[in-house]
């Protein structure tokens, strides 16, 4: 794997270079000491993986990673920091992992294994290919009619099939309902109100700001401090946070116990 490091602290950079140099399948590319250098070097060398320090001069690690992910050949991002509070922001950018300094060789090894799996996997493509599949239908009423969800977005009312909902997320004053085909609808209701309207045990609150259709879950990916990322089978292969508190209950339900 072709790896680039962006780190302005010399000792932290040298430590990470040393640890990565012990891996036979890692090709270390020129390193960067700030966000501007990283963007220039990444454009020239096209790394597959970038280890990014969050607090760097110029554009910080978050800003720089966001730009990298919008490029023609987006690399996998691993954030490195001495602080825990950026984990949620890292999740939003779909980082592969979030490493705390000082680095732990065993923890870094698990990160590299996760990246190797992603690089070699053909089941979950990095970009482009869609794997959308229909969710299991919800129970019909006595007349055989499937219940529909009416979404009021303030200007019109949209009718959707609840079975085609992948997940819903709370963003400021709106709840965004993400469909299996990639469509997103904004609704003026709370997640709690949506959960009550759906009235189905097939939807699970994975996080205070996310509600997921369990039929859409393809993978549980270990994330940070006992939490997980859920990889969904919708058209966008969405990633949804699963809190440490909610993880045991979700696993129990998925196993049918």
C-alpha cells in the first residue's frame, strides 16, 4: 500500500515513519508538514492511504482530508491526534481510523489490517459501484396494503415506503430521511416522532442522532472507544455511527436473541 504521512511534529512523524517502515507491504511516500504540502504531494504521488495529523499549520487536518476526499483519486484517511474530541468529526469524513498519540504498535497493526481488507475487498467497492438492495417489506395490514410514510417538508407531502428507508439522521431543525436508492428527504419532525410513526421494531436508534433500518445493515466496523461504524447496503454505502451503549442491544437484535 502506498502511504503518505502529514505531521508537523518531528518526533511524532519519525515515530510513525519507523513503525510503518516495519511493514513489508507499506511503501512510504514523501511526507508533508502542513495541509498545503499534503495536497500538493498527494496530487503528485496519489497515495492509497494518508495518515493526517489534525492540528497542523495552514489548512488543518480536517479541512485537508475533506479536500482529499473530493479529489479524483481519494485515499483512505487515518487521523492521528493527541485529543479524543475530534472523533465525531473524523467519523463524518468517513475516516478509516482515529489514532491517539503516542502511537501503539498493536493498535496501528489493527488499523493496517483494516486498510488491507478494504484495499483487497471486491465486495465493497471504494467508489462508483452501487450495491443497493431492497429492504425486507414491513407487515401489511388486514387488506394487504403496505403502510406508507407521509413526509411533510414544509412545501409538499411526499409518500414513501418505509421498507425503502435506509436510515434517518437529525441535522439541526430537520430530520433527513435517506432512502435505499440514494434519495434524501428533509422532514420537519424529530427522530422520536419519526420512530413513532414508523412503528416498526425493524428500526433501531443507533445513536441520539441516527435511526437505522436493521435490514439495511451489512457490516459492523469497530471504530473508537468501543463504538462502531455501521456499513449499510444502500446505493451510497452509507456509514452510520453506533454508540458503545447501543451496540450490545443491536447485536442482540441482529442475532435474534
